[in-house]
C-alpha cells in the first residue's frame, strides 16, 4: 500500500490535455538536439578517419 501511495506522487495525468504541449515541445527540442549532435559526431569521425588513412599511406610510402 505504501508503494502505491509513493508512486502516485510521481504519476500525474492532467484533466486538461493542453498541459502535455510543454513536455512535447521540450522533448522535441531535445530529440532534434540529439540528432544534430550525433550527426556532428559522425561527420567529425569520418574526417578523422580520412586523416588517419592519409597518415597511414604516407607512412607506408616512406618505408
């Protein structure tokens, strides 16, 4: 019974569904930021991979 009362403190379902807009917009902003950050990391990783390949080729040609 105590566990149910504690969980009820965290579960809130508003009668007015317009209260969901704020959470939805915030979630969307963070989702877009996460996608952009991931794309930035991937593009930076590809550039670093190309630099590493060029360095490897340069070292092979010197030997």
